[in-house]
């Protein structure tokens, strides 16, 4: 990914905007296509304000035909609501962007003879019955439950991507992204890390759902972006897990954030959402072997950077 013209759908979102930054730092021209359903102008304002010719924004819903003038070397397809709150609020948009949006993004890559990368998710494994999750596992998803709109949209998008690869020889890649966090996450997107940090720095109760014994494995944004670029540059066409294998309970996460922020907040248990996966941990053997990739940033370092960003945006001094 150097000296290329790269389209990033969902480029005004959390992961997408960091990916745009890194692609530009590597010397690429970036075309961000986003309709701001869950993204923010503030995530890309610095790129627009630069007034440089290496970043361009197309305000567009990718579930409609995507038109990009000129040559394109690579398409990163990230557009989709991603937090449980967001996809429960926008169930039909989520199904449409996973299906129609992915079809359009694949069509753009095919027309331009570009490489393609789909941002898929650990949610394709659903509430997993094997642990940790490796890429050969087919998953355990409730197709008609509330989370099904996201899980099934992503499963369809993987199927469509493999069909374009097999039928049209598209140079396609599938990243199964596990929980990722860092600066620029929406303060109220409802995901555990933004929720706990914003509650802690406002001295509000920390809302742990259920008994908090469910597990997740959190990856810092810069590590994830590095993995996405390495995967796009590779010749691996089967799905690859990208995530940090260091697993923890949600209760431990809450306690870690309480300690790092020095808050007086106390934990408050609330009902566990329907179909909330009980365990999640990536097996990253494939990424290590084929991409020479593994996460480098510790949870403590990543959380401190995220807490700092939240304090600045909320105007709260330590
Ligand atoms: P985000 O909500 O911050 O970003 C998504 C972006 O897509 C937003 O800017 C939004 O406006 C845009 N978008 C949504 N629908 C669109 C449409 N129809 N047309 C154009 N733009 C549209 O979420 P994120 O955390 O940055 O996630 C980015 C991608 O990574 C998503 O595809 C998500 O499924 C995937 N992913 C994220 C995580 C994570 O932990 N953050 C984990 C697994 C997978
Ligand atoms: N969670 C929680 N309190 C919150 C938000 C989330 O206990 O305020 C839990 C949620 O039930 C899940 C875990 O934290 O078990 C991770 O949730 P998140 O929404 O971050 O991501 P998910 O992995 O569920 O997509």
C-alpha cells in the first residue's frame, strides 16, 4: 500500500478514519465514501482541512451504486454500523449495507481491477462453541435474533466476497476483526470501552451487563490498522482473524478502567443483552504465519491513550 489510489468505504468512522490516516502517511491517495450514518465529520476534519489533494470525501450511501471517477488500486470496505446499539437501531440499513453495499463495493473493485478487503467480524462466530475461535469454525449464530441483522449481513458479505474471488478472480481479502478500541470511538456508541471510560471520567456508575463473566479480547486501533494493510498486501483470500488474543472478563475490564482513571465510580450490574456472546478470543496463528502480524500495544497503554482522548473530547481534566 504505497503510491496507490485507495477507496475506504466507512472512512469517516472509528476504524476507517485511522485507516485513512495511515494510508495517507504511507503515501497513498485516499477516497473516503461515507454517508455519516454512524461516522463523524470530526474524524476526518483534519484530512479535509489540510487542503491536500491526497484525500477526497464522497458523501454517499454505498447501498446505492458507487461511482468513483478515475483509477482505483484498492477498495477497503468498512461501511456498516458496528456497535450493538447502532445495528439494533439501524437493523435494515445494516442488512442493506452488508448485502447491497458489499455487492456495490465488490462491483467497484471489479470494474477498476482493484484489490478488495472486506471488514468482517468475530460476530460471524456468534455465541461460539469452540474456544479460541479459529477461521475454520463455521459459527453459532441465531439468524432471527436481534444481533442476527449484523451477524448474517457479515456472513452474507463474506459469501459474496468469496463468490467474486472465485467467479471473477477478484483479488479479495476478508478480515475477521475482533473487538477493537482506541481514540475517536463515539462516546455514546454503547460499546463496553467507550461506555466504561465515559462513565468513569464522569464519576457515574459503570454499567456491567449480566454478571460480567463474559469475555472479550481487545485490540488497539493502530495494531488493527497495521493488520488490515498487511492483509490487503497479501495473497491470502480466505478469512483471517485480526484481534488481540489477550482475553479478559468484562468485570476485569471495568475494574482496570476504574484503576486507570482513579474514579470513585462503582460497578452497577444491568441485564445482559439477548444473544450476547459468552466468550470471545481470536486464534491468530494464521495472521502470524501468513502476515507476520501480531498486536504490539498492551491493554494498559491502549486504554491510557483512549482515556486521554475521551478526557480531551469531554473537556474533563484528570
Ligand atoms: P463506525 O460506526 O465507527 O464506522 C462505520 C462507518 O461506516 C461510519 O462512518 C458510517 O457512517 C459508515 N456507514 C455505515 N453505513 C453506511 C452506508 N450505507 N454507506 C456509507 N457509509 C456507511 O464503526 P467501526 O468500529 O469503525 O467499524 C468499521 C468496520 O469494522 C465495520 O464494517 C464493522 O463491522 C467492522 N468491525 C469493527 C469492529 C470493532 O471492534 N470496532 C469489530 C469487528 C468488525
Ligand atoms: N457491556 C457491558 N456494559 C456496557 C456495554 C457493554 O457490560 O455498558 C458488555 C456487553 O454485554 C458485552 C461486552 O461488554 O458482553 C462487549 O460489548 P461491546 O458492545 O463492546 O461489544 P460486542 O463484543 O458485544 O460486540
